[in-house]
C-alpha cells in the first residue's frame, strides 16, 4: 500500500459521493485518474483491506429492532456455531472474544418477535444455552474513521 492507496482509503471513508460515477468525483478531488482509482480499489478489495463499500443505516429510523447477543461457546464449536449465526441475514456483526461469553453478534430484525424467533432458532440449532440478550435501548453513534 502506497501513499495514493492511503489517500483513496481516507477519501472513501469521508463523504463518499452519491453520483452515477462516484469514482470520477473522487478522482477530481484527489487528482488522479478515475480508472486508476477503480483499479486500486479493486486491488484493495481483493487483498481484503477494503471489506465493503456501502451505506450505513440507522436501524430504528427504518423500523428495525436491534440487540447484542453474547454466547458461551465451547472452543471446539466456535467455527460451527459461527457458521450457523452468520447464515442469518439479520446478523450484522459477529466477534470472537477471549472471555466466558466468547461469541458476540448483533441482530437487526423487522420486529421484536422476529428477533426473538431468530435467537431461539440459533439456540436450538447450536445447542448453546448460555446466551446474553442485550436489546438496544438507546443508540449512541460514534464516528468511525480509520486514518491510514
């Protein structure tokens, strides 16, 4: 990764243009060619430096219920349980931790009932009984930006 890649990464995190040709707009901002930006972004995606480019919605504003779930998963079952959890489109994040509750994930569902159904399905499919359900009460948004 060189200075141009870092400039592109920083630009992608700030004020991504809503335009039919967003990379053309970015190319004008950072003064390199549109095709070069596209090629570099593709390489950054292929090398897994960029995970995704997309919108971030406020779940409550679009009518979703959200919760954070912690699970106490035996180490030898982590991969299998993670595969089950990640099969749900409603799961937005999933993290492994070195604690008693070692698998944490978030769910955003159309209703509290749907969220409860998904949690129960995950419990049944995984056989994991020790789960913490921490429904969202109030959202505190932070600005996430990685200076590269």
